[in-house]
């Protein structure tokens, strides 16, 4: 049965509205969160639908994680890289921040630690999400939130919107609708922001509550508290991605902005519902919606990885027929083609010679000779120059025909 938003009862039957509210907060299945939303203690009702969503997340994640780990290393790295760049592009786009794929890619591929590069902090933070063992970001007190904000957001916003309080903002900030209507006002004064943020972090670290519920609620609370003038959305999406990366397959953490962007109207609507005073602190609708976003992300990822895996497995079988491992030259041609196929299936950026050198055992000069040999044999590889880089593009529409002709 669909979970009814409390505010809907308000307009139908005031008596039933109050009855339903007390039924919910007094239920054994309710989790009282110890933080007020518009004067009412926030709570989540762990209805069967919510429990089923959590179980579904872990079940789907198990399948995705296994499939992802079965991919060859190059394919995994290509897809991870592509998903991170997409995520950063989309999290900027949601906030109306213009960024190009090239500038994000340049920061991602940069060998220097140039903090002056645009989006340097954001890109480098997202890059660590794949390393579950080493990626540690403290999230215990308000100072941790401010430090993270300074690292990934501060340099990307107008200086007029920089925090002007001791830690957060000290003046009013509003969320405005497309029709210029004030939908939500962030908390004030700053002392209250700090108090609520510390409570939200305590909640986030409460192991007595399901991790997926805590992630969902904390994402909502950053939006409700609105600790900064600008950058709250990018900050909350990164934190949610970080927390998801510690709990699920890292790929899922790179797909949150995609899910939000695809369902942007619903995303903002569910914030409005839970921010409504008539909703009396019930954040269950937000948790349900957020968990559905995660499921949608996992399902889309599984389909993409599964399709790529099948195509890669099929083409690899043909490669093993066409090129002999006993012949050194043919073996090297097979390996380079296999790398290019993985890249084409799982990334949108073409390999250049430097990247091929990094992932293979071949030198820069050897790679050039192998590519030239493949092209001369009819392989559908084109070269293009981008600055000082020479990039290689493999035509996936004709690679099968080429290999089959060689196998005959």
C-alpha cells in the first residue's frame, strides 16, 4: 500500500490527520530522530515498503558488484573513470554550474596537484571513492562539514557567497522556486545551524539505525539546515556518494546525480513535502524516494555493465581465434586491440599513447608500431591529435567484421 503523505490528511479530515500523526510517532516501527523539523521531532516509519527497498538495494548491489569485479581491470577503470566524470558534470549541472567534459577530464588525468585548477577539489575527492580501504573522510562534527566544503566547493562559488559566520553563514538564505516563490528558509542563527548539524552528524553515526536510512535522512537534513549560502547541493550529493561508496559497489556512488537529474522535479517536490510544517517532521517520504533513486541507479548500471561484458566476452573470443599467443607480434596486436575494445565499450574518451603505455607492458615507441601495424592490416582505428596527444579511436560498428574477415 502506498505511503500517504501526512499533509494530505490535513485537507481531508483534521481529526484523522491528528490521529494518523499520533499513530505514526507512537508506532513500534517508527524511528524518532532527535532533531526538529519546523517544531516537530523528525521521524521515519519503517513500513514494509521501506524495508523491502533496503533489501532490494543489497540484493541488486550484490549482482552488480560481482559482475563489475568480473570485468578485466582496464574495463573497470575505464567505466569508473567515465562514471566519475559524468557524476561531476551532472552535479554541477543540477546547480546550474557550467562545466565542460574536457576541463573535468583534464583535472582527472592531471599528474600534478595543481589546486588552482577549476574543480580540482571536487574531482580529487570523487576519485578516492573507489578506494574503500583508504578513503576516509571524517564526518563527526560541524568542523568536518566546513572543512569538506572548503576543500570541494569554496573555490567554485562567488566570493560574495562565501560563509561569513564563524563556521557557516550568519544571514538568511532562501530556496526560491522557478516562479520566484520562497519555498524554504535555512536555519538561523548560526548557533542553531551548528547545533542541528552536530545532531544530524550524531544521527549519521548512530549504528542502531539502518545505514541506508541514515544516508537518506542526512541528505535531507543538509538541504533543510542549508548551512551555506551556495554549494549545499553539491556538498550533500558528494557526502551521500561517499557514504554509498562505503556501503555498496563504488559504481553506485558515481550515479547519484544521474538519478537526481533524471527525477529532478520529484527530488525537489519531496523536499517541499517534508519541509512542509503540516507534514509534522515525517521524513519517511524522502527516505522512500531516495532509496528508489539508488535502486534505479543500480539497475541502470547493471544493464550497462552487463551489455558491455557480453560484447567484450564475444569479441575477446574472436580475438583469441584471430591472433596467436605463440607469435609475439600477433600477441601484442591482440592485447592492444583488447585494450581499445574495453575503452570503447566502457568510456567515452579515446585512449592516447600515454594511457596505453600506462596499462600495458609496451613502450611508447612499441605501441606506435603496433597501432601502425594494425591500421595497415585493415583494423578500423583512426588517429586524432588533441594538443600534444595522439588519440586512437576504434570503430565498434566495424570491428567485428574486420576480425571475422581475419578469422576466415
